[in-house]
């Protein structure tokens, strides 16, 4: 990406990593996702001048082995957010946390 002077770095995150929504349970998972979101902000600050966009994306609670059959979103719905971030244009957002193409406060 640096050699091409652009691209999209997408980190798969979770709403459980939003500092504004910290609660009990899943401590290790929550903290690792919060740290990842912070890493996205730092990496954005470092790479922004190069044209590389860096974002975190929450696919939502998806019906996977981890999410289980009771999850409210299909894998395709969750993947759509990731595809959106991976295909952002050169003037797209960077340094943010997104779900369904909308910014998430974290």
C-alpha cells in the first residue's frame, strides 16, 4: 500500500470494543477490541499522509460459529460492512470505527 501510495486497511472490530459501551463480561475480548480500535487511530495518524486509509469495522452479531444461530445478522450482512471499508475511494474516511457504513462512537 505504501508503494502504491494508497489503499484500505480494515480491522475487524466489535461493538464490544467501544469504550462508550463497556460493561461486564467478555473482558479479554472487549479489551483486545478496544486496543485494536486505538491502534487503528494511531496507524491512521501515521499513514494518513501516504494515502492509506485505516478503519475499524464492526460486522455486528453474525450467525457464525462464534455468534451462534441466535445472532441477528447473516454473514453476508456482516461482510457488507467490511467490503464497504475495503473498497473506499481515495477521498473516503480514515481513522474511524464503522458499522453498516456509519460511524460508531467509541
